[in-house]
C-alpha cells in the first residue's frame, strides 16, 4: 500500500481538478448538468483512481488504476477542447489546462511503464 498523497502524479491531478472546478464556475448555468458536470467528474476521477490504486495490493493493481486515470485524463482533454470550441474557456485557460492534462498523461504513462517493467 502506497501513500497516494506522496505521489507527484496524484498531486498534479489534484491541482488540475481544483483548477477545473474554478474555471467551470464561469460556464453557462444551462451546462450545470452537462459539460460542467462531465468535466468535473472526469477530472476528479484522475486523482481518485490514483488514490484507489495505491490502496490496492501490488504494482499490477496500481498500474490498472493508473490506466483508468489515464483514460479519464483523455476524457478531460476532450472536454476542455469542447469547452474551448464552445467559447466557455479562453484561449489562455485552455492552453494552460490542456498543457497540464497532457503533462499528467505523460507522467501516468511513464509510471505505468515503470510498474510493468518491475513486475
């Protein structure tokens, strides 16, 4: 069992989630149960899956949950693009958040590879 709070990937995912919650406050009210909710849930799923994987037994289980987290990160990447194309996100916010989610995806991929190489 690993302490998820000590992982850089979890910390970055948590920070990204806080930022996404912040920018989605400005989305149109009629998106509250649509894009706002989808984006927030997908983003919160990233650190949640990292945390759950850390609570499981062994590196294979952790790698499996990191894969789920990576899938959620791809979902966030798309939702950010959609929000930008709908003019809900400025170019600046989109650029920053998209860069962060892509960096997070790279981190998760490297972590998964490392865990699989060690098994």
